[in-house]
């Protein structure tokens, strides 16, 4: 027991030393917030523990250096007078405030051997944060309005991102919410989906309807809307063409296989005899019964009904504004119908349960060619969805 306790204490001491070392290294490398994280984590457990005293001193040092570093950075960026730096300035002021708020709940922190509390130089950055937030909001607002003038979908999307950021940091600023709706509406890509049958075979009408019913694909995203039927009021940006090139339906096949099974099975009982053909008795004088085993045989005729359909084609992405093909992707789908049943001759006790299930089944009608093509098309729909989700119209 003493040995186990010694091992545990040694392990805790090693972990403590390692944590102190990591904090010191973080400070030495200028990673002050990392040092603050480690120190706070340890002090939250027990801030008055003597073994945690190093974290108090290192927290004081890391906080002082982190604050000075951020303030120096802000001073430099302000002098640079580049509006692109406004977001960085805003974030730095927030960091200064958040760092203080994380430390405040632990105060006071004492240096035990000196009998005094550590003094942290806290400042109120609320005015600076509000000023930086408003300056950044004004800048991003003007930038977004400028992007509107370009009348380009990608510019509208960039404008939306700037406006969305304004809404996040400065809710209900000017008419930002209205402009976000406008930017989203004008930044949308509309894709018209069409299908061409180049197979020289009739495609089931319901399959064509299913393939073009993009409401069931769940593909519409924030910036892209797919239509299976043209809306005259919309100018489409891209076209997605599903060109079916070949449909193959195999003949109806029935494959037969003969399987012979033999097994020893229990068939009643018999009395146990000794070597002199006398009955063997139990302790109560009763004749001992044993299973009577017989060898049985069964001939199984297994039938497999099989029919397959394969659809192959091509998916083409088209830029309708430039009237150019962007990319083409091969697509193929296959569906197989298979049904098994069996007949038997002989003693079915020789059969395993899987074969017993088969002999309960009977022949079924083959699906029509139209049904086979439709079922293959359902798989084709999934493959089409996969192509669309993996390949964007815009890079």
C-alpha cells in the first residue's frame, strides 16, 4: 500500500513539474495566452495551494506581457491607418477585455511567502471596443455597398459575408439586414436540369419525372437552387444535362443447381444391449433407452431467377452565360433482380434450415423491362446526387 502511494505521489509530482515547465516555455516563446490558460487551469483547482504558487507568478508575468504586446500591436495598426486593419484592432481590444474577465473570478491571488496579493493592472476597454466596432461596421458597410455596384454574383456573395459579420458584431446596424437579403437574392446561382434520352429505348415516364424532381434530392444550398422545370422569369446561370447513352436489359434466366445432402438423424429410440444382446438396465432395473439414428438422403434442386438492367450515360455541366461546357462526368447504374427457390426429392430432414426456407418458396413473375429500367434509374439518381455534391459549378 505504501509503495502504491509513493508511486501515485511521484506521478503527481512529475505531472506538476511538467505543467510548470510548459507554462515557463510558453512565456519564453511569447505564447502568453497559452501560459495563461495553463496557469488558470491549475489555479482553478486550488489557488491557495503552496505547490501552485509558481502559477500565480507566471500568470502575473504572462498577463502583463500579453497586454503590452496587444497594446503595442494596436498602436502600430492605428498609425498604419489601413482600414483593412480595423477588424484586427477590434479583435485585439476584445482579447484584452476577455483576458481580464477570465482572471477576475480568481482574485485575489496571494504570494504566500510575502503575505501580499498580486496586483493586476486592469483597464476598461469598453469605449475602445465600441469605437472599433463602429469603425469596422462603417468600413465593411461601405465596402459591401461598393461590391453591390459591380453587379457580379461573386461580389454579392462577398458583400453578404461582410454584412453578415456586421450583423454578428453590431446587430441591426443601419439597413444591414435588408441588404443581406438583397445580396443573397442577387448572389444565387440557378441551375436548370435536363435529361436527354439517346438510348433509342423508351424510358418510363415516372423515371424521367423522378430524375428531374430535384426537390427530393435535397441539393439546394445557400447559394445554389436547382430546377427540373424552367421558370420563364428566371435567368439560369448553369445547366446540368443528364445524357442517357445506353440501356441494357438482360434476358430472363433461370439457373438450376442440384445439391445432394446426407445426414444421420434421430428416428425414435431403441434399447441399449450389451455384447451378449442382453438389455442394459439402469440402477432402478429399467431398460436404458438410446437414440435410434438413421441415415437420410435428399436431392435438392435449387433454381435462381435472374435478370439485370444497366444504364450508362454522362453528366454535363454547362455555363449558360458563356455557352461553354465546364466539365463532363461518366455515370452508370445497374440493378439486378434475383429470386431463389427449390424443389426436393427424398427426406428433407437431411437439409439445413436455409434450404428448408428455399423449398417453401415458389417461382415468381419476372419484373418487366420497364420496371427493371426504373429500378436501375433509382440507383442512378443516387449516383447523380453524389456527382453534384462532389463537384461545384464554380471553383
